[in-house]
């Protein structure tokens, strides 16, 4: 790779973040190839192939095939899978290639991933993604760390990315993300617990009015509650896993992760409750936290009962903003 050109980019992981980045990088006239473990299973291979086709992204049948001749390898998997990807890349990469780790992991995990990748002679750069990817897509803010981060940041900006060099030391960028998550994901968990309880008491209007009076700029009587609760309802399981990475981060510096672990438990609990009630997040439809609260207030079905996943009624749009609108309007809370 030269300092000023990234011709071929490999994406490991083609989920929400990976597919968006892949599509936008392909649109920026780069050759993009992806490998996702779901390509290995017949039941999930077809949908991944179709999603990649629509995005203008090539697919590979193995990690080695995807990264073999890539200038840049972007790891966009779950926190639990990041170490395995880094170890696999460390066996297949070579000097001159760069591995960009955008996963939400603790600084210690990022340092271990760096050691695995750099054993090949390739360079490792960590990235802390500082906002949800879907609203801003390629322009989502990323903090970069590592020896080559100062070189890579302007190259990625030239492709339309919003990258900022923060430190040559691996772990600093991730520490920013992890410590911020204590507040941001904690606020989501607090909103879930407060609003669901307030709804059952018939007191949500008064609670929201009080919060609005205390924090008038946050939008408590507007889009904020729908936005915060939608993040947990849609991605609670993944966000709970990220909060356990936050807990590891805090423990590594001698801080008891009381709030981080409580946040993880609350996010997992909402997903468990939704599953028990046959509820699914309304993809592509308006989200209403009141609909979710009312649906969860009904008694749980008998264990042997199977019910189709329920979605908000057509009238939900009358009481809740579209979740994508809420995301755009609530950037300051991420």
C-alpha cells in the first residue's frame, strides 16, 4: 500500500456496519471484497450474496481469500469474534498491508489483536466508531490509534470517511469509546427502566415533563425517548455484549464496573422480554416506545404457546417519530 492509495479493500464481516461501509467504499470507486462467516452456512449464504451484489461488493469463500491481495483489511465483526479474526489475519497478512479494527472492544483486547496481526509484518490500526453507522454511513466519526494511524487517517478522509488520529498507542481510542459508552448506553438503559415503569403507572407525561425541565435541550418530550429505547430494542443483545467489554475496560484500571454491568443486564433483559412476548423490532417502520411498553405489560405467554412476532399497529406513526428521524435529531446524545 502507498500512503495515498487504497485500491483494494477487504471487509471481514458484512453485517450492518460492514455492509454500509462496503457499499459506500465501492461507490467511491474502490474494489471491495467481503468475507462473512454466514457465507459458510447454506441457510444464510444466499441472503449475504444478494446483499453484497446489491452493494457492488465481491464475496470470498474464506478469510484468506478475502484479505490476500487487499491493501486495507477492515474488521467489522462482533466483539466476541474480533480476536479470532485478528488471529486469522495474522497468519495470512504480510508487510505493507494495514488491518483496521473497528470493533467495539476493550483496550486490552485491541492490544492483543494488534499483537496477533503485527506478527505477520502487517500494520494494525484501531478505530473507535463514535456514533451509530446507519445515519451517517461512511462519514460516521472514527478515532484512530496506532503507529500507522497518522498516515491512514488522511487517506481514509480522501475516500469520504470521517477519521481522526488520536494516539500512536493502541488502546487510547478504544478507551474513549468504552468510557463514553458508560454514559450513552447507560442513558439508554435508564430510559428503558424509567419509561416502562412510568407508563404502567400512567405517569409518563409528568416524568417526561420533569426531565424536560431539568434537561431542556435533550428533547425528552420530543424524539429522545423513542430514540434511546429503540436502540436497545433493536440492538440490545449486541450492546449488552459491548457493555461487558466496557466492564473489562474498567476492571483493567481498577474501577468497579457497577453501572456497566447493570446496563448490560437491563439491555439483555429487554431483549429477553421481547422474545417472551413474541415481539420484534419494526424494521423500516415507525417505532413507538409506548407501543413496546404496552405490549410488554401483558402477561407473558405460556412456554408452550407459539405466537408470530408482533409489530406496532399502523397507527403507531401517529404517536412516534420514525426511528431514523429520531437518530438524526439526537446526534448529541450518542
